[in-house]
C-alpha cells in the first residue's frame, strides 16, 4: 500500500468517528522515519482511544504491513505507527501543550533555507 493511500485510510478512519482538527503533514523531506504525520484531536480519552483503535483496525483490514500503537492506557495521546504514516490522536490540552505542528515547522523552514542558499 502506498503511503498516500495509507494516509487517506487513516484520515478516513478518523473522520468516520468524528475526529476534530485533522492535519496531515508531508515530512518526507524532513525525516527518514516516516512519510506522513497525521494529527487529530479527540473530545475525551474514550474518543481518543476509539479514534486510534479505528485507525489500527482499518489498517489491519487493509493488510497494512506494520501496525503498532502506544499510549492506550492513559489515552491522552495515542500514537498509531503504520510505518510510512504516523498518526497522533490527542486530547485538545495535550495537543496544545506539545504543539507538534509548530515543532515540525521550524525544521521545515531551516531545511528550506539551506536548499535555497
């Protein structure tokens, strides 16, 4: 399965359970760890867990080669590692505190500046 298809599968699984503020980030030029990061907010720990479980379930049903999850116990931030796509599902307060989108933006700007120099 191509990374774009896996990204779309994850986004659809999040939308299916009404995930909030879904953001996808193409990080291929920034890291070799993964191709895409998907970040989503859940309204409660129960929804965060359900969202992450739905992503993992849909990926397994599509025979994705690699599906691992972390953080289900507390369910404030659950990471679903699909290999080429990493999905972060968080409570709003956790997402605001860690601000992953802002964390990756300076790296992108630095790499863009080096490329343009």
